[in-house]
C-alpha cells in the first residue's frame, strides 16, 4: 500500500469510497472538487497513480502522443477533490460490514461505494495465453511490454519481426494499425509481418457494415494478414533466438502461425472478487446496475464504465459511455449521501465514434453514417481528446 495523500476532515458523517481511476471516476472527482460535500470523507483506491485515457492510447502506440499526454495523474486530481488516495489493489469486498480489503492489508470502511475499474481481456480459457500473450489491459503492463518491443526493434531495425493480434473488435483493429505505423517509422527497412485473428467472420461486429468494410479494406491494403473465423486455442513457445522469442499460435481449424509477440485484445472480462462478494453480475461477471448506476443487489454500491452492465440499456464496452456516465454518477453519489432520490440516466443509442487508422487519419461513424479516413477527421479527434485531458490539468493554486 502506498498512501499518496491523506486529508483529515472534521465532523465526518459519511465515507464515500471510489475503487478505480477510470474515466467516470476521474470526472466525478473533478466535480467533487468543484462542489464538495461537507461531512463526507472521500477516498480513492487505485492500483496505479496514473490512468490511461483510452481515446488517446492508440495514438500513443502509434507515436503521436507521449505517455504524459495520454495519462491522467490521479494525485493532483485527488488533491483537488480533497480525497484520500491509496495506491493499492482491491482483492475483496465485505458487503455485510461495508469494508474494502486490499492486497497490502489496507481495510477501508465505507457508507457508499463506487466501482470503476475497467475490464481485462478474457484469455484464461486459452492454453498458453496467460503465460505468453500481452494483454491489452491493464494498460500499464501493456505499455511496459510495448516500450520493451520498441527498444528491441530500435537495436535491430532490419530484423524481421512477426506480430499477432488476437481480437478483431475496435480495440484490436486500432492497436494493429498503430503498432504497424510506429514500427515502420523506426525500421530502416520495413520488415514486419502482422496477423490479426478474429473468431467471427467480420471485424468490429458492434459497428455498421460500412465501417467494417472500410476497416477490412485498410487492413488488407496495409498487408496485415487477416485470419477471420479463426478461434485461437493454444499458444506454445518454440526455439529461442538470441534476440527474439518465437511462439506458435494454434487455431481450432488447424491453422498454425509463428510470431514473436502476441497482443491479446479479446472479449472483456471482470475480476472474480466482484461475484465472490455477492454483487449481482451478468454472465461475464460485470456488475448489474439500474438506470441510476446503482447495483441491483446492493443499494450502497454504484458501478460505471466497462465494469458495469446497465440492465435496461446494454451497451458495448467503450470509453465513450464511461465518459458520459461521469456526471450522472457524481450527481447520484451526491444525492444518496444527502438522502435525496436518485435520478435515472439513459445512455444514447447511437454515438459518434472516431477510429484512428494509425497514419494521422481517422474514420468517423455514427449509426449508419460513415466518413472514410481523412486527416481532418484525425485533427477533429485530436482536438476532442486534448480538450478532455485539459480538464485534468491542475495549477498549483487549484
């Protein structure tokens, strides 16, 4: 456990504890700093002091943003909100006694709890994936592996490198294009082989056909080998070279592909301790919440972002929804602490999506409307993302 900040507040009436530094919680913390509640002790528990903004992460991989530009530093944000900040990993909840239990022995009491811890790729059922694949989340570990790969390629820029991506949703597609773009920038002679595996016959199933068609065309034109309808079932290490590891990816169809690095961006999953605690969850383990973002089974618990499933409005696990949930989450947390009735939140059915193509361009789509890749669309996306991050830049006098 690492205590970053500890605020002593007098006449504490209630304890509000936030687990996770996701987008919804970042927004809620900013709003608590602007509209504090007297008598409420606010605590944030998070595994990492800095949290990645998902909208800029592919751009960081592609080399357009620095690490600082695409991460929110939770320390100044917690200071602004006058919140206690504990850098620790939650491992269990005691919902009968309203306690949060952390990996390093920290126990935190709460009256109201909010959970925004994101999700992790589901990979444990695939033999070898946990040992040899690089999961897209947690982001901090992904970026450690990415930095190591960049350094290795920089030392041997002419050596052939083979990259595999498992998962053909928006996250997998953007990651593939971003990786290819950055590696081509640092290789003296582009010597890169890329494979994208997807168990369905079409990429990005949550998007309109017009987007799927454009994305598949872009990937094909850029030489990324698509393995559609292929279910990865095993990953095994092969002989080791002096400078590179070699792995063999095996699919249920019998397809076998050799690669040096495997990035795992498959269907999202949730940690087991949520279900063990007794919270109502869906089949994937995500917390079931009402329109108020309140747990179906435990009214003192709220959840938002990827870790939550709205019972009446199921939506894809996308950062846009976590951002939109920030304000209604804040308002309902304040209302429950003040003893007021909660307000329902209805997420939009269609939402604007800007998909980076790794080359300084982006695709715009909303519903059935789609615009092809263009530099102006990337500029538009860049402006939106930078404007969002500016909300979390704090001056010393704030």
